[in-house]
């Protein structure tokens, strides 16, 4: 199943276009995109019946598929080569921070640059499907509804301003957590632990890796986090970014006015954002 937020309403996405879930289900599901997580299994089952004709749509109408997550977890230094380019050791436990919920944005749009030190980070985002508390690694995928693409925009100077550095604020300006274009259920992936992730800036490939290189896999993260906190349906886990960020260059490469960042995840789609403000 592939779902999206179309004009603020829950939509089922097919190769032909979009189906409004609330109308096509006679009110059983939707219209709020967050209601997809009220009964994910029932929605999955309903979606398999090809409930109504799909209509073509302009992708610019898409919003974030999970507009109001209760909790957002993000993982730092979760690819071996990215830890190396950051000059830091590979973590032995997940390095966890948050992107505050006001930074959530849709898959297409503009990002106002607050400074001249904003960097890119493609990330696979896991969306929790059922409440998870002390979940074993072997049971973890069953607690994930699906996967979406995320971009963890990061103001490096703010991120590293303190000692020790704290990550959350520098990654939480408005628009710094775009997700989408669709939320794709786990069963759609041939191997959900091996998915291609990439970023281009002005069509130049900057990041191109696979989630099989994660230090801590999605099941390991769900198991680890759920030993400490309760995970709720609709919660997001930004799973970390691979090598190729601007900070890894000498001197660092940061985003500037007019640049176009495209964030792609295999089997999910591409986010497209135009940078505005800093030259
Ligand atoms: Zn990140």
C-alpha cells in the first residue's frame, strides 16, 4: 500500500493517481492523514480491494504523509562511512536526538535558509504502525507501518555551537524535516533492510548509498528505543544519513539561494526543495 497526504486528506496512491480514502471508504477511514494509524491493518486490507477509480494529480498538492507525529526520533552517525567523514567514532549505542515537530514539511517546496551553513542529509524514515514497548528485534518490523523518504536539513554551525554539541535545534528550523512523497507499507519492499538512498544538489549526486550499510538497522532501532520509551503509531524514526554530506568536504559545501535539493529513496520517490535566502 502506498498512501499520501493530498490537500490535507488521506489518499491511496496507485499508478493511475490518487483515491480519496474517506470518500471511497464511505467514511470508514480518513479524511485526516493521521487516521491511517488508527487501524493500519484494516486500512491495508481495504486498500487491496482497489476501492475506486484513481484520479491524476499535481504532486505539488502533496503534504507530509505523517503531518503530526507524536514523537520524532533521529539517529546520528548511523552509517560507518558517514561517521568517518565526520571525524567521529562509529557509535556503540544509537546516538538519538529529535527533530521538533514544527520542522515537518511536505515533499515539494521551498526552504528558507536561516544561515550560510545548512547541509543536506537523506534519510530513510520508519513510521511506527502499532504501539511498541520492549519489542524484540525479531518482532520489530511488525511494529512498523511503512517507510517514507526524509531530508534531515542541518544548520552545522548551530548544531556544533555548544560543547558538547546538541543536535536537535539546528535540525528543526521550519521546513527542515520534509517527508514524503508517499508512505509505503513494509510489505512493498523486496528487502526493507536494503534500500537505495540518495541526494542530488543541482542534479549533482552528493549522496548515494544503501540502508544495508546502517550501523543500527530499523529493527535494532525499534528494539532499542522501545526498551526505553513507548513508541506510538505515527511516530517517526529518521534513521541517519550516509556519507556525502557537505560537512565532509574541505572546505565544507553548504546550501545557497536557488539551489535545488532532491532527496530520493528507492521504492518510495523523490522530494524536491528549492533553497531560498542566503547567498
Ligand atoms: Zn541526520
